[in-house]
C-alpha cells in the first residue's frame, strides 16, 4: 500500500480540547488519556481488537460530568476515520462481529456508506458502571457515526453485567471496524459501490 492511512485531528471547544491520531493499518499501539478511565478502557478494546493505533489526549469539563468529553472523543475519532479512510477505494466496506464475554453477547455491523445512521440497542442492566454513566455509550457512538459517515448497528443480544455488556460492544466494534477497513486484494483501487462513490 503506497499511502499510509493515518490522520490527526484536533478539536477545541469551550467544553473540551481533544487531539486524536490514528493509523488504520497499525498493530494495536495506544496512548489514551481522556480523563475518563472507563472510556480509556473501552478505547483500548478498539485498539486491541481492531489492530488500529490510536492516540487520544483529551481535557474536558469533567467537573460538570463526562458527557462532553465522551461525546467529543467520539466526534473527533469519527473525523479521524473519515480522513484516514480517504476515498474508500479497495476497502471491504462492510464489517461485522459477534463477541461474547461470559454471559454477555453483542453484535456490531458497520457499513462505510457515506451516510450516518446509528441503531443502538443495548438494554443496560444498570445506569452506572463505576463512575461511568451508561447513557454516554450511545453519545460516543452517535458522535462517531455522525462524523465518520457510517451506518452502525449495535445490538447487545444478552447480558446481566453492565460492564460485560459494554465491553462486548466495544470489542465487537473494534473487530467490525477491522474487517470493514481492510483492503480487499480482489478489488484494489475499486470503490465498493455500484454508484462509483461513497
């Protein structure tokens, strides 16, 4: 592959200052410092299971709550993917994964369609995972979807432990991403759409 699929995005608002750098064709290297420990743990699942190098440095208004930080990390990560993936020539485009963790099982399906759509069906068994509000999981993925311009379907099929539910979602997301952005040796240089553009 001639052009590295990398991107670095900086997003500064009155609520957050965030820098994200990614290498889609990485080996699973990370530098994660969002100020939200559980989010760092979940981003680590994307890194490890997606084999995507990710650096995130975030400073946010955590004295209020984690909402702006989590959402804006999702937005910035989505922007980085949109930039790094480029014109999408040669990618598989679609990715999917089922991931279990003990009693929990989640399915994630992604399409680098150029159109933002999120279907998020995760019936968390409790409202908090430690200090992390489970509602922010949706906000993270909504931010990512809106700016990566992907169709993303997330279903937690079963689970009793909210930590397990959330972790299976992020692991499956990493695996699905890895599949979707992979270069298909049978269609190198070809945009995977009958329209000729995505």
